[in-house]
């Protein structure tokens, strides 16, 4: 007899989708009151403290070798420093939350195209078609939204660097990653992120923060909602074998992030940008399906 799944696990994909999508708009709210690296230093520092407390209580196992420590550190740097760092710079430069979310949706496409280079797997037509549709949809969104708020070249370049960071980090994890306890992995990852962000903050920013209730609420959300609960749910779903359900819902992140940014920030997404969102989502779906999968 199959055990009944707990309600929280049934709802976990939807909760993860809402928390992750809202993080784009919430980050832009926080950046009204703080510069990017300063915000990230506060976020990472708070997460490190939480993870350190949990580490003392739970006492999870540590990586077995220096290579495992190194791989955790590389993934932490690529995702926390490059992905989050350049995403926040893109936000600060005026790139819309929905546009950044859409660009980040290319990550599974690029990983799917890069992985066969070391596995020997043949890249089928579906992945190339998915990449083409993703690029087409993204171009439609950027061009149509430029009529409302022209994107800066620096902002777009920063967003592309963020995409390179999360893609390389995901690829590195896929290639070299070992199953570590989530507390250990997060403590190392965010610790490396904090170490990497602080020099940039000291060099580039004046570290001034306007401590309003809006900023405090946004920071608390980014720490608790995004970094602790959302990541915890993702890891729990992976352990429960729900990766496919998570992947399916990730196609909804860009449009949901755009809707939440419109509600929270007044960011307008022109009517013709929505077909671009749909085309890009279809592209991601096609590119990330396994070859031969029909459903």
C-alpha cells in the first residue's frame, strides 16, 4: 500500500514557485534603499548565521575530501557571487524583474546543451529548436519593453553575466557535485558568497542603507523566504523525487515574476511582451525534455 504524501509536500512545488518568483520583485524593492553588494552582504551574512546555528544543533557530516570542499566553494562562488551579484547589479541598472527572470530561464537550456560535451550524448533537434524559440521570445520581450523603458547595455550585460554564473554553477554541480547535507552545502555556499561579495562592496559602494520597514521586510523575505524556505523546499522535493514537477513549474517563473513586479513596483510589461513570454516558455520546455519523451 502506497503511503499518502504529506500535504506540505503536495503543495511544495507551488509554494516554491511563488517564493522564487517573488524574489525578483522583492530584490528590486530592497535595492531602492541599498546598493547591490551591500544588500547581498547583509543577506548572505544573515543566512550564514542561521546556517551556523543549525550546523551546531544538527551537526551534519562534512565533505570527505579537499576536492569536495573545493567543488562546493566553486559552486557557491558562481551562484552566490556571480549569479546573485550580477542579477542585483542588473536590477539596480533598471532591467525589469520579468526580463531578468526570463533570461535566467535559459539556464536549463544551456546546461542541456553543455552536458553532452562531456557525456557524449547527442544533441537532438528539439534542444536546438528550444534554444531558438527561447531566444526569439526573449528578443520579443526586450524589444517591446524597450518602448516603455529602454534597457541599459550595462544592465543587459550584467544579466548575461548572471546567466553565465548560474549556468556554469549548475553545470559544475552536475559534473562534479556530490550529495552533501543541505546545511553543510548552504553554509559553505553562502559563506563563500559572503567572502566574495565583501571586497566588491568595500571597493565599489559607500555601504549606506536606508533602514525603512519596507527594506527590513524585503531583506527578511530574501533571507527567510528565498534563501532558507525556498531552497529547503527545493532540496526536499529533490529527495522526494519531485524534480520533474519542479522543472515544469519553473516555466512559470518569468511571467509570474513580471506580474508580481507590476503589482509591487508598477513595472509595465507591454501586451506584445506576453506572447514572447509564452514562446520562450515553450522553448525552455522543448529544450529540457528528455530525448524520446512524448508526454
